[in-house]
C-alpha cells in the first residue's frame, strides 16, 4: 500500500475545452489490467467541454456549483452538488458550468480496450447548444 504522489493541477487544452477548466488526477491505472481513472475537474462559469464520448461510459459526481450536461438530441439538464450523472458508453455529450457559477465534479471512467478510444473528442459545442432550454427534472431520464 502506498500514498500516491501529488500531481500538479493541469489546465485542460483549448482543443477540447472552452473557457477555464482545471484537472486534478485522483487515481489512474498502475497495472496493465487496471482501467479506472478518477479526476476532480473544476470549471469557471460558462466553461465547457467539446462534444465527446467514452468507450465504457462515465460517471460525473457534482461536488460544487451547478453543472450543465447536453446530448445530441438537444436535451440539456442541470445537476447540483450531491447529484451524479451517468453517460452510457458511446453517447455523445458535453458538460459545463452554468453561466453564473463555478462548478466542480468528480469524473470516473474506465479505459477502453483501445486506450486511444477511451475518450473520443469531437467539435466544440455552440453557444446555442450550451444555452438551450434546460429540461425539467425527471424529463431527461431514459
């Protein structure tokens, strides 16, 4: 058993994020058969990811602020501190801070069989997609 060494906070790249977003890795695989990665991600107000998907899905636990999540069908939901959002494998989505508050979430995902396909980054979301109407609670469920 070991205490993990501290890793520096990194700023996420503009090719995949719009606005200021910072990442702190909590856990990453040590052995070839391990898949789990966990990170704390902090978004400035209005900051957002580009469209992307994950080979094995993703869990996002909102720990501070208000988060926005969007799907290709135009659905936008908001989640608050203490809520967890699950995105299934292969589903295109984005996540962001609301326009007027910082947001922090814990991102949890497993590496895909092909590590290069664990997260597939796509185009940036538009302002219209980000500002779309927020679905009433419970209406965005499958």
